[in-house]
C-alpha cells in the first residue's frame, strides 16, 4: 500500500510471525550441515585440538543447545529481524541525542570485508598492519583539527568510557601536582548522565547544576559550587535541550580560576562541526562519539567509540598504546609514557569503527563536515517550526531562540488536555511504521518529554512524514484519547505490561531461568508478550 | 513500596474501586473563602453563591475511567457523595451507607472511607482537598491506596493527581497493572481559621499511600533505574560518612529522614523532630523549647531536613518546631538538605523555600545549598525566603 500523498501517512502493519523461542523449536537429533572431515595429513599435524585446553576448563557434558536445522535457524532470525524497527527500516529521527545518521554501506564494506581489516589480528607486529595504523593515525589528525586538541585516544568503547577515562586523567593530573584535595566534579542536569557517572566511578563526588529559567545551566549556582575541591567540570553543550550555552567561556574561565580542568562532552557535536572547537573555547579535554557524529552505527558497546582528546599537557596520561609515526620505523605502537593511566580497553579498542569514521570523513572533507553541521541545524529548526504548530506540543525555555541539532519537546499540554502522555504517543507511532522516540534521561526535568534529532541524513520529505504522524496522533488524542491510549494496533505485541519489570518472579532472561520459574507452563499468549519484551 | 494486594500469577481477580466525593470541597475558593472546613463556613460559601466544584471534577476523572467500567467493581456512598456522578459517567456502583442529602460533613467522609476499606477496595479515589485528605487519613492511615482528584481550595498535600483527567488515567493504569507501585504522599493542611486572619500555619498530618506515578511528573514504569530504597541508601551512606560522634543531629520530619535513620536501625517519628547523638536517638518528637535545652549554650548541632510537600519548603511547613531561633543558632553551614533527584526535578525549576518566622534568619539561609541526592552526589539548589 503506498503512502497517502496528501496526509503522508502509511497503512503500515508489522510482520507478525508468532515465533517460538529457539529452545522450543528444538527437535532431538536435528542438526546443521556437517562439515567434511579434514585431510588425514592435516589431522595428524594438528593432533587432538581439545588437548590444548586445560582439563579444568573442559566440559564434562555437551551444552544443552537447541537442536534445529540450519534453514529453520535462518528463518527464525529473519522473522525476528522483521519484527523490529531499526534505522535501516524506518525514519529514525526518534532517537534524539543519538544522531542516527545514515551510515553509508561502503563503510561496512571497508570495515567488514576488506581483507586488510578483516583478516588481521591485534597481536600482529606493527610493521604488518601499517595500513590500519595509518588509518588510526590519520583519523587522530582529523579529530585534532576538528577539535583543536593535541592528542586523541580511541580506546574508550563509548561516551561513558571516555568520561571515565577523562576522570582518571583528571585524577592523575592533580595527583602529579600533589593537589590531593580535589575530590569533586561539577556537571549540569541536562548534560549526559555519563558526565556524572564517569567521575563518580572514578571516585569523585559529583555536584549537579540545575537549569535556570531559560534552560541554561545556572551560572550563579555553578560559581557557588566551585571551590579548591573542584577537580574538573564535565559539561555537554549544547545540552539535550538543543540550546547552545553562549556563556560557556565564562564557565570555563571560572573553573580554570579555581584550578579545575574542563571536560567537554561533545556527543552533541553534529551541529558544530567546522564551526566551533572545544580547545578554542578553553576546554582541556573532550570526546566525540564516533558512533553518533562520525557515522558509525550504534552498537551497544560493540561498535561504539568515545574518541577522547586532550591538550598537550595531559597527553602523557592517555591510555597506551598510542599510534605514532617515524620516518624510519613507519607507524608504530608507543607504550612509552610512564604517566599513562593504563588501558581502558584491550588492544586499540573497536578498530573497525575507526575505519568507518575515517572513511566517512574522507568522503566529506572539511567543507562536507561543515555542511553536515549546517544541514543538521537547518533540518532541526525546520522540524521545530512544524512541531511548534502541533496542538499539545510545548517547547520549553529560550522562546524564539533557535536550537542546534536537537530539541527536547514535551506533550505536557496534551497530557493536561486529554490525558494522553508521551508514552501513549510513543506506542501509537509504531502503527505508522515509525520507531518509538526517546523521551529523556531520568529524572524527567520536563514533564512528558520527547527528544528528536533530524540530523543531516533526513530529507524534507522524511521530516514532513514524521511530523505528519505526530500531528495525526495529536488529533486522535483530542478526538478520542482512549484510542491512543490503547495503541498500538498494527504491531506484533499489542501492549506490553510495563510493571512486569518489577516482578522478578515473572521475568526470565535465560532459557534456564524460564524453565526454573515454570514460565513454560503458562498460556502461550501471555508468554508471547513476555518473550518479546524480555 | 509494594502494593497491598497479593501478586498472583494466574488470572487477576476483579479489582475494586471505591469512589468518594466530598460534595462541598472547592466551594470556598471562588467566593474568597480559604476552604470549607466546618458546617458554618459551608453555609457561608453557599450564601455567597458558591457552586459545588468537586462533582464536576470527579465526573471528569470518571469519564476517563468509563471504558473500564465492566472490568471493575465500583463502590460508593449514596447520592452526592459519589453515586450520582458515577451513574452520570455510566457506572453501576454498589452503593453502601446512608447520608442526609445536602448536609454531609467530614464524619460522612470518614464513615465512607472506613466502610470501603472494610470491603477491600484496591484503590480509594476521592474528590476533595486537603481537608478531605485529612479526614480519610484519620480513618484509613496507610491501610489502602488512595488517590485525590484535585477539587479543593487548599491542595498542599502530595496525594492529588495534577488534573482530574490525569487522576482518571492514573487510576486506570493502577487498576490494570498486576502490581501497582505505591509510595507515601504527605497529608498537609493549613489551619483555615488563622489563614483567614492572614497567618499561614501549615501542618504535616501524616502520609497516605498513593500510586507512585501520581506524585511525580514521570510515570513510575518509565522511572529511573534506582528504586526509592536505593536512593535513600545512597543518601544515608553519604550522610553517615561525614557524621561526627559529638555533634547533635536534629532530624526533621518526612519519609526520607525516617528512612535514612532506618539505615542505622534507628526508629524515627514520622511527623516529629528527633535528635540523634553518637548513633543513638536521644530525644523524640521534640518541640522548640526542648531543642533549645538539648543544644545547650554551645553544643555543635546540625539539622537534616527534606523538602516537605510539593512547594519545596525546607523550613516553615510541617516542621515549625525548627523555628527561626533554632535554625539561626545552628547556622546555614550546619544545615544539611537531603532529597531525591526526582523530588527536586518535580519542583519544576522553583527554588527551595524557607519561612522560619524570623525574616533575618530566612535571609541568612538564602543563596545556594548543596542538597545530598545520593552517595557522593549533590545538586545545587537555590534557597529563597
């Protein structure tokens, strides 16, 4: 069924396979395809492979894996994949702060199929992986140029690890100066939670600054929190409201005046590429999420990279090894800094992702990066204008001011008028083939929030369709709130009872638990919803 | 907090909803009275042309609930106390008790609440204000989950949904969820007689059990990753690591301070001010004078308080024992404010407020305070008087 050209709405229905759990599909004796036995010469040369495993680590009995033939396995997982709504299936403006931009498939090809990347081992000597090391070295050069920083580490596998690594560097820096009283860091309510969690994990006390009436971090509160105990500030700008803090230099100066370092969480950098630089604003450290701004798909600690940059005087604390270049030696691993905080991830971190970001930056060039920022801001402000006209939507703070790359909206008014809240709207979206949106970090400072980020990848048509869906749901809410509250209708699972999260006796995250709790004896319809959710 | 109801793994039993309307609540507001506590004031309100607010508001909430009318059993008192409005909204309630139409009073509210608890309602939905909440609290305590449809003139208590419609919505979700999550909401009221004379005297009467999501801006099911218990553990640990054996610790009222002391296996009075020295409670439910005696001339003392009610007051509402004199003596540097991040967020950007009765002391407290929100976690909050 084509999309309605007038309303831009689709008659969507998700695939519904009523799929069993793979363990339930098991038939004793069923199996995959047998691989031919190796040549006798090979077998003789290898000997008994199992003997290389220490006795204590060997299984006494075979694992209780499901016995399913290969074709059924394939079908099973294809079915499940059809019951999801990922970036490659839907207009993914929904995940505000995640910068769900299109990741050109050529990058997958480079990172996943190129033998120079796919077939190498992290323990290979540096002289045999010069190509990869050159990519890492060049990518560092690019990010240095983009941020103004002097060195980068690609070990942290995500923004939170970067914040933790930075916290460790902050601690090492103050310790080296025998300044041991600095036990506190400061962050803001609309900064990312990792800016509190990273330092906290590293042992700091964390002070959070609430927003002022315009939505900026309250600078007077910030100044009141600063003291000789302040080790560093960890701050996001623009924060998740999408509002750029124009007084950021005052924050940095005030922090430096008391001897604290300044860390810039640049997970929201998409609207600033080629426009502002962290180092120019005075920051000592910063990080980029390559899995957001630099096109690597999100990977749940798999493919993510929190590229951590710092000013020259902090470079000696960065994790090792670092990739360096010498005319004679070529590219090499440098383990030489005795002040390094050590490793935060094995080897060089998620190197495939570095290849993707390198490729993406090469495709764009300096001007292309600048254009990325401009387009993402333009898209966002176009969308904000459309949404500001949808009944029930409120845009808090800084009225009349443009946002950068994302906006924190709220359905506060819709909830007051109709009883339909953000989670109701979120569920109904799925009926139009859109992924549910992201609300906000917790606790919600603004009621009934939703955060959208239409980065540069999305066309005007994509944005128009997305807004058309929200406009339609708002209309439905005012006309028939119950209808929205009972949604979704065109999904595999009608509605998942959320409070079940609080019921440990009814949750199973492994098959063994599932059997142990006797959940296999319950009715199949109930299990279906439980399964999909957990 | 877990629900009173037993969690069952089979088909859920039919849920019971008690509906209670205080027919005179909210009448005083538009005619400039401060409330309708007491029969005389109610008559005065009627004479001034006041119209009942609560039935209309209860109807708004019930209309939202109407789609589930066949799923639940509804119990109410007759006529204006619930039956009429339920029938208007399409329900067929089981009607209990008797009333004298046009002459209901707080005694009827108490009777109705008591009867409904006896009949085992899962939720008691009432339309009224602070006075109604107090009446209900007096007879049901924390035995049953309660939710207020905001319909009164005074609504300082944290037991009301933000709008009648939301009350209907929360009720529906609570009754449909297999294990409705609850928390404790403050029951506060101001003395109407002194308020009409221009004095505000707000008292904390106790706590009712309410659905968790009625209190906070966000619904519980989407709530953060930490439970209330974990938050309190974090706050308590942070507090304990700085505690000094010789110092007098004056704990203000509230569930947060009670739960903190429970971490030390100390029992705290919920509504009173208790004093702890060297890990032991040395005095319970003290008044201003007793506090003064305990503090002596120069004993080091610290006050631990949490915002009371939805307005963000840390002094002057529900903890008047901590007078200007006491607070002034302890001094700003020795006042420790504790709260969950959720509670601070629910203030919607408003500052913390102080009203100790002593303007000089109030002014000395202004500025910023570091509120303990967890282990090693603080939020800077503005204090205004």
